[in-house]
C-alpha cells in the first residue's frame, strides 16, 4: 500500500475517528477500524487483537494475505501481548534482526517491519498492529497516526462497554 501524502493520512485519520465515534457495537467498531487503518498508517497490513485472560485473540485483519486472524497466542509470546502487558507501543523496524521478536510467528509471513500499540484508556484490552513488507524505519508521523487511532478505538471500546453495562443493568432493574 502506498503511504499517501501526510495530509491524506491525517484526513483518513479524521474520517476514521468520525466513523468510530458513531459505532454502536464492538463488531461494528472493529469492522470500521479494519477498513480504514491501512490507509491511515500507510501499511501493507493491520491486525486487531483482543485480550482474553492470558491469551491474545487476533479478531480481525486487513491485508492482501492475512496471517493471524482467528489465531490465539499466549499473551507472553506475541508482540501484541508485549504491548498489552507493557502498556506501551512496540516498534520493530526489522523483524528478522530483533532478538525479542517471537520469530516462529513471523517465519511464514512477509512482515518485515511492525508497530503495535495497546488499546484501552486504562488497562489495555487489546492492541492494533501494523506491518510492512519491506524493512523500514517507522517514522514519527506513522507512530503518531497509529497512536491516535489506537487511542480513539480504545475510547470507543470503553464507551460501548459502559453503554452495554448500563443497558444490562436497566434490563435487570425492569
């Protein structure tokens, strides 16, 4: 995927945040994030990960050849898990040269560079990852765009969860 001009990417982020803010359900928010993330960050693929206890579940992916969608990994054995546990972004310019990358997960993929951000305003409930076919320095603008997208998605996820809890409490009270 072409990186697009900076203004195109920031415009795509604005549109993504607008669309996410109108999400009513988690599956809808995930579908929106899946459909717009590659354009925002200029990556060859993106994956959306949810934490389920001590595992990560790769719930969605947008790529020419999806690698991880539907798969589960122990949280301590994947980059998304590292981002969630450490509550910080994981930026890997050259996957094959990084000692802290679980190489087995990447051997059958074309992912040469990866950026993964935790999702959630407090305790991370998941992560969003972007990856590129060619090893590259992941520039500050891309990091900023992906961080903003992760924050917006995290806010939407938490809002949806609060609304679902309120709805459930209302039904119990009725």
